[in-house]
C-alpha cells in the first residue's frame, strides 16, 4: 500500500477512522472524508505521526452536489485514486411501523445512494486512467440477516451487498475489484448509541466469541481485501462478527 491513493468516507470516527489509521500505518496516502469537521480535524492531528500522508475533506455525502464536488477534489488531490472505501453510514433504531419516509430516505441516501454515486464516478475515472483499483464497501451483518427496529438500515446494507456483487461482475474486465466487509458488533460511537437506546441488553449473548469486535479487527479485513494479497478476490462479502451469523439458529 506504500504511496497508494486511498479515499475513506466517514473517516472521522469509529471504523472509518480505524481504516484510515491502518492504511496510513502501511504508508498509503489517505483522504479522510467526513461531514463532522471538528472530529475530522482531531483525527488528522491524531494520525499525524503515521508513516503515510493524510488529507481531510469535509462533505455531507447525503448532499449530491457536495458529494460530486468532494469526489473531484479527492481525485485531483493526488491525481487519481487506487482504493475507495465506502464506510460512512447511519443507523436509526425505530420500529418498522414508525419509520417516516424522510428517515427511510435519509438512511438510503447515506448508506446506499452515496455508495452508488461515489463508486460509479470513481470507477469511471479509474477506467479512463487504466487504474486497476479496488473498492471496499462497508456493509453489516444486518445486511445478511434480519433484526428488529432497523428495517431501513438492514435494507440499505442488503442493497450494498448486491451492489458489490453487481459492480464486481461488470468491473472485473477493467481490473477493478469490488468487495464488502460485514462487521458484527464493533465498539464504536454508532454502536454505543444503539446500545444506549436498547438499555441494558447484553448484545454479545448470541456471539460465540462473547465479545464485541474492535475497529482494528475490521480495518485488518478491509486492508486485506483492498491489497494485492486479495488479487483473485472480487464480489465477496467478508463477515467479521465473532461467529454471530453462524449462530443464527441458537436459542
Ligand atoms: N459499529 C458497528 O458495530 C457496525 C456494525 C456493522 C456495520 N457498521 C458500519 O460501519 C460503518 C461505520 O460505522 P461506525 O460504527 O464507525 O459509525 P460512527 O458513527 O462511529 O462513524 C460514522 C462516521 O460517518 C460519518 N457520517 C455519517 N453520515 C455522514 C454523511 N452524510 N456524510 C459524511 N459523513 C457521514 C460520521 O460523521 C462519522 O464520523 C457504517 O457504515 C456502519 O453501518 C458498523
């Protein structure tokens, strides 16, 4: 990954920050994109000592004009991108019957639509410049199996899984690989918020490994898929969940 040009969305917190850190440790040039300007600045300061080079771009990926501008800025900064990590995401916990159209649209816009827009523009540019790039989409175990109070989130993540496969099929001829990572319960601010809303529930009860995962454990999987070590892997979803999904029939 030395000097590779990488764009990570949602890089100011949690898993995205962990992914950016991993790539920087390996000497990559990383653009950290997020809508949270303050957290983004703090993150850049924290990651300054790493081997690679970090650059911040503030953007709300739910706003299409802003997103398109940010993609151009990201591409132009190092005259191209080798790796795109679609990580930014939002989860709202509410019953299926209570989900408003505006919340449904918001989740779809951030989680699914922005992943499509970013991937389409970046892959077009990669094709034009003959870059054998790699795209990794962050989905979720919730995109592979149902759960309560997250119908919009679960649907958006299931959409990412099929988008990943469909892109992989069409982009393979250009040397572009597309994969996804599906984390289980990972210690991040997003997960803490969901847990608070759920009260005292022990969320790792059904996870065979009986603990939450770390952002580094997810970042390691993302790094592997993006790297040449995964040169024959495309269209796959790597589940990183401590065995949670394998345990679906347990009571
Ligand atoms: N934490 C988990 O347990 C878990 C499990 C499965 C999947 N995921 C997925 O991993 C990804 C990262 O989650 P996390 O837990 O690190 O969350 P997080 O809330 O800690 O971080 C998400 C980051 O995305 C940014 N973001 C959100 N909406 C944005 C927008 N419209 N434009 C730009 N940036 C935006 C936020 O500002 C934040 O910095 C998400 O796609 C999430 O669905 C997380």
